[in-house]
């Protein structure tokens, strides 16, 4: 048996709003809304589908799984664009050999953005 990654799903109290934010940031489209309880985003720069599932309350604390995204252009320019779109800065990390920035989306889900790299992780 072989498993493949088909979708990444995030719990949220407002699935349509968060899906819209991620669709805008990745150049993707909202493919399904399912009355706002399970919204699917696909296309753009996404290698897999993203989904946003409406829940009554999200689990508090730091998320245990996060996205590591790669900026196609200048890292600092991309971070400024995301901050202007509603992301918040968590931390700037790394050194002169490899840098990445940890941000949070409008509902507090952390994700990292780096410049191109050869298989390293944040």
C-alpha cells in the first residue's frame, strides 16, 4: 500500500474567510464551499488541496503541524506582502546561510516562509 498527500485541512471558526485569505495568498481558487462548513482551495501555487473545516472552537496553543512555504522571489518582499495582507510576524530565524520567517495567518495558524533551499526544513 502507498499513501499520497491529498489535502491539508485546518480547523477554523470561519472556514470561508480563512479559505479566501489562503486562496488570495497562493493564487488559488475556492473550489467548494459546502455551505461554509468545509471549504476547499486548489490551484495557484498549491501542490495539494487545502481545506478549511468549520469547528465551534479551535484547539488552543501552538499548532503541531505547519506549512513551510518557499518564496519564488525576494524573501523580505514576500514577507512584507503577507504582513500587509493580514499575517502577523512570529519570528525571523536563521543565519546568513539560510533564513526563514515564521508568520501566523489571520486566525493564528503559524506557517514559515523561506527563500529557495535544497531540502532543509524549518
